[in-house]
C-alpha cells in the first residue's frame, strides 16, 4: 500500500511587536496606530473586528491607510458628531521622508470614508506632549486630555510632567477654555483616564512630585475628578 502524506504549509500574519502605540474602540472594532518597532517610530494602522469570531491562527486584523506621520506615545479618542472619527493627539510625530519632527499636533481619521485629515481647530493650541491620556464624553462631543510629559525633541531638555486638562470639542472643532480644578491630580504621564458616569477615573502611570522627582504611581491610588456633567 502506498501512503502519500501531504504537508500543508499554513501561513499566518503576525503583527510585529511594538510599544508606545495607541488604541481606540469604535463599535466592535479596535483600532491600533503607530508605536515603536525595533527602535523606529512606525505609521502602521490596523484594526481588529470583534464582531466576527476571533482566531489567533488566522489573520484577524485589517490594515488601513497608514498614519500620515510616524507616531509614538500619542493618545487617541473617538469623536465627531456621529462618533465615527478618530482624533490622534500629540506624542512624537516625525515626517516619513526625513524623520524630522512634525509640526502637526492632531490628525483625524474618518472611519466611514477611511481618510486622514488635519482638522482646523480654533482656539489656543496646547503644547505638544506625550504619554497623555484621553477620554470621550458622548453627551457633548468633548475629548478630555489629561497630563502627559514634554517632548524632548521639541526644544525641551528636561522632562516635565503636566497635570492640566485639555478639552477638544470634536464636534465644533475648537479648543475649550477650561481651567483645571484646584484639587487636580499630581503631574503624571503613562496613566489611564476613563469616563464613568460623568466622572473621570485616573489610574497608574508615572508621577512627578513637587520637587520634580519622578516615581511610579501607586496602582491602588484611584483618582476621581469632579462630575463633568455639571
């Protein structure tokens, strides 16, 4: 008896390991953009669709038009009148052709038309920062950006952390003149901020003390801001 054994080659696409990328969840799709791969800033942009069965042995992600710049340590949020846009803010952005620092602070991706644009935003533009957090208020279209650190490539020699709130009105495309409360959290970066029942919950990250010393934030320290719905 002749037995023929067939060996089938199964190929799967594996996403390169990366750090300092940012993510946005819109409906059932988790969008991932940028990051650092092999010490180089990246412009890849793809999403996972969790409305279909997820199989790690197959290509479970979909590539989109890459970000117009290389980006790392930015923060991104859903926004727009239909909550179908992605606003990518800050971080380190470099031009693809020569790796020079980009002057653009914010990019917008339309998930319906699948196009990137540079939105024209009125008001006073905030200072560029990296490792900030952002969270979205669906009631008014405001994106709350908290904290972050200075970008050393942008004429900053020392790393300084922020503890201010920046608000972007993603519907009217304007920077909202907002004064942080007196009891604002300590300066921090690399943390998370999540809107829950009108309150912004801030957890983790790196904290800067009054004498400008950096330390890891106690993960048991949960900061709840005032009710932003009022």
